[in-house]
């Protein structure tokens, strides 16, 4: 463990030295071996920071789940069509007998299509000359890392908000129904309503599609009520459960699904320069749905995220732009191209506002 920490510190230190060298070259009016002035630099002259990019691609703030909700499909065109298969054709029983000397019976399949357009999402932040020149190498690395982390937080928050807004609308799923009773009442240990409602949602998806849903998303407020329900706790820990509360893994085993995730992200709904006002992004909603373990055009899914990935395109890499001698700063930028699409609404069931009065 100590060896790993020393190695990571060494990488950060070397990265910082490289940044300092870049700044010094900028002040000298050159760009390393390219022998060009920053003022004449083009988009091709920007530098992809490999170490920071690796950090960015594996980074997720606590409570963010959008990237796990819809499987990511890499596409080679910004806009294109995707196939939609007719489930009725696939679930119909065919006569598969063949008489001697005759050809096998030919079957057909209706295939439709939908379209996507991968929007460019990007943000940048400036590292100013004064801050960079006043920092020692280790502090400089922390400064640059901090800019990258801040940009990722903002980009992933927007992604989280887009997906939550999409799937928490009854218009975008196959069915939705508010619980008949308030989950918070059950959370006090009286009626077990959360377990009954989720099981009904599971049955609904399977009955409508012939496929058992394999994933459930709880908004943080809904999750608190579910895991505190006495019926849920007794089934997992036994009667008088010893004060234990279930984990997401235990809840998934109880409900017979592959994965239970909790949307724990919070957003500041206050206006700029106003006092902070936090609100849960996923609120007290519950989404029961099916998504394949790996994306495939042959597999149904509530939704997919179409990521335009191509050499030369931003794909969550950290880009350090040439030093700007006019503003005395260097821009750090992160971006990607993506479209989130509902591709099979019937594979999702929404329980909205489970803690509200019903």
C-alpha cells in the first residue's frame, strides 16, 4: 500500500513538473518541439492530459448513478438510426415442423427504427498565471486536478439531472402508479407497503413484456423508507431484526433482481448568489426496469446512452488548451458527445412520490 502511495505521489509530482515546463515554454513564446507561439495555436495544438483523463473516465461523485442506468453504446456517427425489434414477433410460437423433402418454414420479423443525435456537452475552467506561478509543483498538480474534478462534477450533475428527469416522468415509461399509502407511514413499522408496491411493479413489467425486470433505482428519500420498513427488515434479518438495516445488495436479493441502486445526488435549486438550497435529484421516486448487462441491438432495454466516440473527438478526456497570453491563463476542458434515449418504454415501471400523502 505504501509503495502504491509513493508511486502515485511521484506521478503527480512529475505531472506538475510537466505543467510548469509548459508554462515556462509559453512565457518564452514557444510550444516545445512545435516551435510555435501560443497566439498562433489551433485546436490541434491542445494537449490531452493522459493521467488526468484516466482519472476522469473512472470518476463518479457519490450518489451519481446516471451512467449505470442506461448502458452506453459507442457509435461512429453523431446522428443515426437504431433498430427497434417487434417483441410480438419474438414471443409468438411458430410451427417448427418440416415435412420430408420440403424447405424449412420461413419466418419474418418486423423491424422499426428510431433516431438519436449526440449532443456535445462540455465545460472549461481557467487556471490563471498568478495561481500557477505562486504554486510549488505539488500544489500546482492539486490546482489542475481540482479544476478537472470541478468540471466533472458539473458535467455529471447535468447528466444525472437529464436522466432523472427523463425516467421519472410517467410519460416515458410503460406504466406508472403512485402507491395507495404513504411509505413513510410504513417506515415506522406498520404496514409493509414498500415491499408490496415494488413487487407489484416487478409483476407489471414482466406481465407486459415477458421479461423480468433486473434493476431497481430508489431515490434517496424512497430508499430510506424502504430499508426502514419493519416487514423488509424482518424478512432479511429475522423478527426483532437486531436493529439492522439492509444494504442494496441484500435488498436486491430479497426482490430477486440483479442490482439495486440509490440515486443520492443533490442539486442546489437556489439561484446564483442566493443561499444554497439543496434538493434530491431523484426525490422519492422508484424505477423498476430491465437493462442488459452489456449493450446489444439484439437485447431490449428501457434505454440506451449513445456515445459518439471517434478519434479526435472529446470523450471525457481532460484537455489542456494552449496558454493564452492575453488572459494569462490556460483553459482546462472536458467534454463528450451523447444522447440518452428511451428505447423500450414498456420495460420500465415508475412508482412516483412514494413518501407523499396518498
